[in-house]
């Protein structure tokens, strides 16, 4: 049976409980063997750089992944020290897991921008996508991406549906409603600046790391 590997990339600035819940829900729905949390070094679609360093963001992801079955913090994009294009990350993952099903895990907001990705056609052809709902976005709008060219390859996962290999051979984009938490890294950074508690927003060890290293505080 082919292994199932999830790629969950992002700036994770900082990683929060919304990320963890999303990854848990996708791992369970698709019976993933591993979910690789991959902090970007230089995110290609951000107009400004991350507020925390790549090393700090990676360390927070490592702390957040502890105790979660199948969650692995990956330093591959941080160590590459270059713009973090998905096509390059996919090639590295393929080198590690040549025979696996590879799943890109992302929110509907990010998927709506896939036409701006470098070599997006290759990324779509060489991997599977799990598109999750996000507050303020209609999950069904994913069917209109790229002028509707992906409609025939798109499938909505319903509760209790068995995500098996035959489904992966037939479709390339899977829509999954997870009841996403209304948490954002931007809001968390603003709360830190105001000195507010991060309880129920980030994992405890991540909050401790932020406090210890005085992250997201105006110097």
C-alpha cells in the first residue's frame, strides 16, 4: 500500500492551534502516514517578510508538533535558504518518498491563488490537493479556479467517506470542510504586542518560546 504524505507549508508566524486542528482533521480524513509542517524561508506570495526569523519559526513548529501522531517539522525550506516555491519543495519530497501519494494541504484562500504559483500545472499534475474551508471564504469557489478547468478533477469529501487509492487515481483536488478555527497569525502578533494572553490560540510550549525570546515585540 502506498504511503500517504501531507505537505503543510506556510510562514507559521507563529504556528497556532488553527494550524494544528486543520492538520489533525486532514490526517484523519485521508489517513495520512505523515504530515510535514514546512516553514517557508522566503514566502513567494508575501509582500513583506515574516516577523520572526526562519530559525524561530521552525523551532516553534517543532514544539507544536510534539505529541501529535505523524506530525513532523521539516527544515527543508529553511535550510535551502531560497524563495520557497512549491514545485521545488515537491521535488524534494518526491526524492524522499518516491512512491507515495503526496498531498498539498492548504486553505481555500491560498488555493484561489494557485494560478500565480510557479509551474502550477506541474504541481497539480504531480500531487494531490486537500483544500480546506476558511472563515470568510466559500469552499465551493474552488471549482471556479483556473476558469473551471479543474471541475472534473475536483471532489468534495463528505463525513465518513473512505478516502482510498481509487479516489486518488480519479481526482486531484479534494474539498474538505473542517470547521476551521477563526485564528490568524496576524491577529496573534497584534495580541502579543498588546500584552494579551495567547491561551487557547497557540500551543503552550509555543507561547512559552515566544515569551522567552521576546518575539513580536517592538524593539
